[in-house]
């Protein structure tokens, strides 16, 4: 999940870097961030499913919290990516 988050944030960084100078590249990078976050959602659900099999309560709780935090960061990535797309549309 952390790897997917890093990839999504790199895409956001690229989108912001292109904003105002290359709107097509900014939109493409924002779309890639959203696509990557969708992959993160799948990883989240898979991880939560696997946690059902973990016997150790403390480990289960710790992982669940980590997964939830990653998912919340992913939601923020989508918010930023959508703002980039909106900014491009508004400039057009």
C-alpha cells in the first residue's frame, strides 16, 4: 500500500509541476494518480480481508489502523487530482 501511495503522490507532484505550462500532461498525471489510488483501494480491501485470518489481536488492530490511514491519504490524493483537473478545465 505504501508503494502505491508513493506512486500516487509522485503523479500528483508531476501534475502540479505541469499545471499552467502543459495542461495535457497535468491532466494525464492527475488521471494516473486517480488510477493508482483505485489500485490502493483494492489493496486495502484485500489487506482487510487477510486480517480476518490474523490471530494476534494487537497485530490485527495495528495493521487495520495502518490500512485505514493509507486509505485516507488515498482519498486526499483523489481530492488533489480532481482539483488539478478542475483547474485545467477552468483555464481552458
